[in-house]
C-alpha cells in the first residue's frame, strides 16, 4: 500500500491543492527535494520535510504586468531542474530567479511580460515537462492601510484564537487578521474566521489554507520552509500596502506601556521593531484536560530566575518577535520568525529598532499550547520563592476583559503581604535628583556604589531592575539617583525621568573594553555557574581568573548592537547644560583600586554641589589596557 501511495505522489495526484493558492509540485517534473547534504547526522525522522513543493503560490504583484512565484529552496532538488521557463498565451515571459532573501531557504521568481495582466494562467516548463497553473490575484487591497496581526497556526483551540485576536485589537490597535492555517485537522479555515467574527474594531479577516509540511529543526532552519514561506508570501501577496504588521504566535501577547508598538514604530524612522519576551504561566497544570480549560487571562505568573537571575537561568529565554512597516522595508530584507535579516544574513542594525523591554515586550503563555514540540504546558504549583505575579500583564487583561478577569488571581498572588509582584512595564514614577548615564558594564555599579558612600547621596541601583520591582522610596535629605543605561533611556523618559533638565553624570568607557567585559561575563557565568559574580568584594573569593578574549567579530557585533542606543539619546537630552562626562580610566587608573581617585572624585562632588569626601569602592575594579582580540 505504501508503494502505491508513493507512486500516486510522484504522479502528482496524491497532493491536495489548497484553495486560493496556485501550487506546483515537483512530482509534475519527476523530481524531489532532499534535505541538505551537509545536514549533521540525526535520528530525527524526515516525515516533516517538504520534498514535494516547487512553488507555494503564483500571484500578481502590485506592479503592472508582473507575477511572482514563491517556493522553497531549489538547490537540493534531484535531479536538478535547471532554469524554469514561463509562458502565457504562447508567449515566452521574462524571468528573474533569485533567492527570496539571502539567508532564508526560499526562492522567488519574478515573471514579467507585455499584456501579462490579461493572462489568467501560466505554463511552467522544466526538464522537458510542463505544468499549467492559474494566476492568483493580489490581496494587497484587502489590507491597504491596515494594522495587521499575523500568525501561522495549527489546531489551536478556537477560543484561544478569539482571545488572542480580541486582546490585540483592544491593546495594540489591530484592525485586521491574516492567519495561515497549517493543515488543522480539528476545523476548517472558515471556522477560524467565524470564531473571530463580531470583534468590534476588526475590519478584515483572511485565513489562508497553508497545508505544507512544517520542516526539520536545526541546521539553521535551512530545511524548514513552511513558516518563513508564509511570512514571505504574506508580505508579497497580501501586505505590501499594509500600515503595519505585528508578528506573534497564538500563545504570545504584546505588552505595552500605553502606546501600541506599531504606533511607536510609526513615530520613528525605523522599518521594524524587535522586542524581547518573557514566559508566563498558570500554576499546577498537569493534564491535557486542565490545560484545555486555561485561557490567556489565566497565565499570570512569571519565573523570578528569568528576570532576576542570581545564577544560571533555569528558564529558557524567549526569542524575540517583531513588528514592521512594509513600505519601509528594503526589498531584500528577510522576514525571519525572530528577526529582520539584513544583507549579511544577520539581523539588520540599520533599519531595526530594538525596543527596550520596559517599553514593549511580549509574554509567552506556557499553557496556550498543545504540546506539538514538548509538554511544556505542564507547570508546578505556585511557589513565592520561584514565581512572581506579573502585574503589568494583569493590567492589560483587565483593559480587555474587565477587572473580574484577574480578581481571583490578584487575591491569591498579589494582595498577600510579601507576595512577589513585578512590573516590567509601569506604573512607576521615580523622582531622581540626578542620573548616572552609561553603557552596561562600563563601571556604573562601581561609581554608583562609591557615590552611595557619600553621606549626602543615595544610590538606588540600575534603573531597569528598580523599575521591575515597581517600588521606589527616595531617601529624605539626600540626593537620590540611579544608573540609566543607554538602552533604558527611552523607558526612563516615558516614566518621567527628564534627561533634558536633570544633572547627568555621563560615564564613558572604551566600547571595546565594554564589549570584552560583557562577553567575559557571559563566559564566566557559563563556566562558574552560581559561583559567578559580576563583581567581588574580596579578591580571594574569585574562584578562577577568566582570561577569555572574544574574537574580534564578536566584539564588533556587540558594538553594532548598541550603536543606535546612543543616537536615540540625543532628542531625550536636548540642550541639557548640566552634564559631566567622566572617563572610566580616570576613576580606576591602571590597577586595582579601593577608592575613587581623588581628582575625579572631587570633580564629581563639586558638580553635585556637595562637599568632597573619600569615596571608597566596595568591589574590586581594575582599569587595565584593552586586550587585543585574537
């Protein structure tokens, strides 16, 4: 029986063609795709590999007399197809064949010819064999000017889908849904559209049947075409005229500080915004029946070790997601699931805004998942030593479904005295007398703690952890301050920290040394586990000397990642005349120090209007030269 099925597939008769797509199978040309030849040996079955699809869809472009064919990579097809030829009405058409985007395993054919707009079918020839397909219409007009929520989904509960859409309509200003259904067995695409009908503010809903195999994991995604193919297809056929795209899964919800992420993005010159994520869960879920009763609004507990790690993280970080404005994207920009790729296959630093998590982030809801990868939906009972109540997420759910949505959870996990409660996004309104402004690992804790030894000064630590705790109590009679990192400045400004008028101590350090320090710390944390500390009060407590020098390209990558953070400071600072710039090397000299050097210490005190005093350093610091990269 299996041999008959294989024979039917090779004839092309065993493949169901999805409605609304003009799909071409390799079996029509007596060929098949194989996994990458350089794929590492693995025991993973190849049943999910797409060996059959040549073209996902063939559709009209927004430009006149132009048609686009989009499909998976073609370099592992056996036997090789050679160039594809396209004809319409007996006329040979011009074809430009190129990867849809370097770094993504996709292929795009741009077909042009006179009077192609009048044709309704195209003939494709390869290896002496021909196949004819209809030209699908462009869907760009459906989403013109819309803020679109996009996802790929398979068999997620319809109640989950409705909750997810309604949430983003209410909180993110979404007015259109484009959902690619990846071969759901529980319902048809029309059932999805019916499930979200009646949501006030949702003006356009399109559910595309996208029944292609999901693909193989690993190998940098080069044998997994389905999801990146859906993204590229959506961008080219449906969304070129959209006002904006928000790319999230059904189990992910964006959390903002009051302004939708697309609205914030529109106010910048960037083409896309990338934002980080944090897990959230409902406690004590052990069986599929319990999981199936969970709704988005029930997932209100985060893990403390993900936002305040004291040692190695036991919680896997969430990979980022993004929002984009199609009109601003370069034609060759690559829409990956977790990044916008630039010309060198890497996330594009020139057109992508990396949003601070205190401004926008997303919550990855553990129980809104059917366990297609693993039983990650299982959760432990509530433990105040491990869990915190995500108050900012609860506030968002209340905006959508009213206070009854989280009232019971607040009684259990927020209101009891001493219950751990965290807010990654406000409300939080600190009032500082001055700020310390710098990059991460440029000496902020050293200088901040040293200033904190002055009897007239109170140091409240780094701004972001302070904001997450959601509690700030100024010390009376003292100058209160916090260290604000470059990439936290926008969040700080949005919460009332006026960088255009407050006195600023601007701590600068050679960015190569900062990059090395960050990468050393990452290695140290990995090698030493809980013995790692960023700083040590006693040199004898240091368990090992880390002499790791990262490669030059790793340093360059880190510097590029933060290069635009400083540029974003300029409009926030404006013409502030009260800025004192201090170089890290001035404070430390060339060796280990126990006290800030007298001259810069006195200069800082005079700037703050306080009497100079010795400023002891309670952590070991060394100035030292910047090591050469190997």
